[in-house]
């Protein structure tokens, strides 16, 4: 057929992002700030193995490409962090805990009358604002503990500027993801205590 030799093979075309790209980013957005959260000063350098075990499992499964397994391990960690026996984490890191909504009649929920699309949009906005706050606090902690993060400050400024518009602009996420990927490379994982023992009590 005329022109047939120039026809691209079936399925050829522009490169397609791997299907796991978005799940990987979703895990990284929880894994990286969780690592910082367990390195904060309230733990006094000795987070409990009950917290480190699910974090280490999540990191291992993330590296193996098992994003569902990593998400499950991070869910376990968020449940653990909600237990009152641990030190109180500062905001925004305390929001990594599992959310326990207060029972209330549907009519008391200010979002009860909203449509599904608007509820989803508000949830996305809250998630983005938490990511911004976690990134800001993580960079401040890393800088205060001698880690090089000056090159990430433009990414934070870009993300903060993107949220100046309504909704969650797409350009917000690449800046946030660069922060998390870089911090994961530069900041060591929380260390296990040299001797057996639980986490320090609340202070």
C-alpha cells in the first residue's frame, strides 16, 4: 500500500509514563515526611521500633515497587502515631496520624450539602496545603540540622505560589515531589536505638 512503509508500528507514538508513576509519587509524599517526623527532636533520637518497623517496611516495599504494600505499611504507621502514648509531634507532622473524625449528624457537616466534585476538590486542596506545610517544616528542620537544602527553597517558593490560585494547579506537584525525592536522598532514615527500650514518654 502506498505510504505503508512510513506508517509507525501499532502502539508506537509518544512515550507514555509508567503506570506506577502516580502511585509512586503518592507513596513518596507520605514516606518522606514520615521519615522526617520520626527524626524530630521529641523522639530524643530513639523512636520506638513499633514506629520504625512499619516505616522501614514502607521504605523497602517502595524501593521494590510494591506501592500497595508500602501504602499499607504507612497506614499502619499513621495508626500508631495516633496513639496517645507517644510524644506530641508539632504541626503539621501530627497530621500524618490517621484521622479520627468526631461522630456527628450529617446535617452538622458543613460539606454535607456539597456535590461529589466539590467535595473532591476541597479534599485535594486540603491535601495540597498539608503537603506544602510538611515541605516547609521539613526543609526548616533539615536546614537546622545541617542538611543542604538551599537549592530546594525555589521549589518550595514555586509550590507556595502555585497555591495562591484557586484549586490545585498541576505545576504544584512537580515542585513538591522534587523536595521529597531530594530529602529522601540527603536525610538519613531515623536511627534505631542502640539498646532495647520504648520511645520516651510524652513531654
